[in-house]
């Protein structure tokens, strides 16, 4: 049984009392005591964020809404603050210990770091490693992945004012709401080479542009992989497509094609995957998946699981998002998720929501050992992937940092990769206050717990955080594929690209006391070395989450 000194108990009482006082003034809940849960339905997110800010300022420790969702009552939060302030008891004596942080070189010299605590993981015949052998994509202001990369390293903002032609007579009713002002848009969305796919022009006219784009980008992906279409016909290759909605249905409903029978095959979301399988004569699974903004990575997880259990020879994973109707903008804006100045301020002090974007991406996957045998170009390999749900939390559409940390840990445990050898994380980074805070908290928690078996802490400023959303907007169902392609291009060019910052970094994220830093310029991505001076592969992680948990 623990026995505490009077001084230690007094510290705890004083902190609990002060926290209760702050909670009563900011949360405005009458029935509040040390054990009332912050996840209570009566407490709104805005008040909880104000409470977190007040506590953080009072005790000069990092407290975000993610912190109070994990330490979800006054008692637990008191213990967290005492731990963060290093208030400990040793031999019945209360001590306040100094911060001990192992500092690594600053960003300017970060490109070459020798990591003495890493273990190299090699490939074996039994390895379940998955190879990415082909990529393709079309994104705002970028007709292909090379143009996308050029825009990213140039720090280009590809968000534009929505032309009225996108939302008026041709594309549904244009709304003058401030939420329907900015977006990241794909060029020539209406263009399609129907003749190449032997599709009659009348049928092509009824087809959702999302189907058209994915057909074309799948061809480009196979070309990128140096795979001839005839060579895959009849093979057990899966097709998975991430999609969120079909705005084109509003166009059809206002057109002369409303009762055309081709509208069914042209607009049913299941056909996004089915049409690809049909055209290329692929005999594996053919599934359209909607888990909103996490959909692309969920599709990758599904593909990996099937490949690893020998249910398929490989997979084509696609994701698409096309914006043709103002209704979605207004609904999402009324939820408070969209900003009104066209700038996604990911990780920023004044983060106020995201800008919607459209795009499409396709990647080709197969077992690494088969890719090596067939001399495929291997663009990257996937070592681990995990998916989970938040379960019940404070609010249905609010991220849960503890659940996010768990899925991050699960992916690294599956990969058998030492966490201190990962030097780049492509974040979801929506630019929403709660979303960003929860994601950063989750990374800190996951990396700390994954490294607990090591004798030394992970150093500060050793892993870059970045996000593509300030460049092209939030592609929603295609956001994960955009992130994956960005990382693949970074591996190809051996460069960690800058993060386009529209605002100063939020101070409460306290990156100085973490392994992480935000990239504000392009950095040469040099590999780490292990204790035997062996060069390790460049390693990165990609993270996404959806509004439904």
C-alpha cells in the first residue's frame, strides 16, 4: 500500500482544488466534483477546449482536449499534471525533478543522424511485406503525380475560388454561402476518352465523373508499373475503391438523362469498383468502401489482408472525390468543419477548419517476394497496417486520441519496426482544433508507449510531421491515397517536403519536448544507421481518421 508524505498529499489537494475551480468557471456544469467524467454529454467541445487552455496556462504543461479525454476527471487530470511537473515521492520525501530531455541536432543538421538504438528488419521468404509497384493520380492543379510533387516542394497553394460554372446550370444550383467559395479542384473534370474504353458517348454522358477518372487513372497506374493490360486479364486481382458521395446524381436529376437506363450503372457507387474489374477482366474481390476520410487506408488494409492470406494475387486500390454540388459544402460548413478564407491552417494557432478538395489516386499492390521475382519496380513497401474504431466517446463525430494511439501502436507492432527508426509521418492534419490536437496527442502517446522497452528515450526533433491538406485541401475519401502518394514521391526523391504553413504553429502542441517537429522547408531525407553502422531503409507512417470514428 502506498503511503504519501503530507507535502505530497497537499500538492495533490491544491491541484485538484484549482482544477475544480477552473472546471466550474469554464464548463458551467452545476453538478461537478472530482469524479464527474469530462466525457459527459452535457459538456460541449468548445468549453472543454477552453478548460484545457486554462489548465495548460495555469500549470505550464501541455493540456489539450485529447489530454482531458484520456484523463477524464479531476482526479486523473491531477495525477497527469503531477507527473508532467515531475512531482514524485521517494522514501517519503516529495521531490520536484528537473526535465530530462535528450536533444538531437536542430533541423538544419537533422538530415544525417546515427541512431544507436535501432534494429534493422530484413526481408525473408516468409515475410508478409507488400510492395507498391505502381501509382497514378490526378489532383488539384496537378494532372499527374509528378506535377503534384513539384507543387508540394514549391510550397504551392492549389486552392482556388470555385468558378460559377462548377456549381450553376451545368453542375447544380450555385449557393452564395461563404462555405461554397473555395476548393481544390481537378482540371478538365468533364473530359473523358470514351472511345478508348469502347463506351458509347450516350452511356459515357450518364457516367459519374468518378467512374471515368478511375478508369483512366487505373490505366495510368498499370503503365507506371510497366504492366500490360493483357497480362492481368482473368487473374484473381482485387479492386477496392474508397468513395464518399456521388454529386453527379444531382446533375443527372436536372438533366434530360434522368430516366436513361444507363444512369443505374453509371451512378451506383458499387460500380466504381465493378466497372474497373469488368473492363480489365479481373476475377478477385470488387468492393466499393465508404468509411469517409479514412476510406483509402481502409481499402489498403483490406487489400493487404487478402494478399497475405493468398486469397488474391494482388490488388488495385483506388480512391476518388469529385465536388459538383454545393449542398455538401453547406452541410459540412454548418457543422463547423470548413473555414471561410480558403486556407487550411493545419497545426496552426488559429486553425478553423479545412477546405474541401477533389482528386483521384490509384496504387497497385502485390507480395514483395513476387515483385522481386518478376523484377517489378518497387516504389515502396508496406510493413504494417491497422484499422480500428473509437468506440463510444464524448461525441460521435469527435476524434478519440486514445483510440488513435492504439491503432498507431498496432500498425507498428505488426510491422516489427522500431519506432525510433521512423523519421517522417504524413498526418491527417485537417486544420480543425480538435482534430489536430487529438492526432498530435495520439502520436506522442503511441511513440512513448512503443518505446517503453528501450533504456533511452526517443530524442527530440527526430521525426518530421507533415500534411498535404494545406496544398490541395481535404480530399475526404481520397485524402489517404493523396497522403500515400506524397510519401512514395518523398521516398523516390529522398526528400521530406515542406509543410505549407498558413499560420504559426500552435504553442500548446509543445513539440520541443517531443520526438516531432513540423517541416517548414524541404529537407534531404538521409537514412539512419543502426549500432552496427548499417544503413536502414527510409521509413515513414501515414495516418488518417474519419468523422464517424
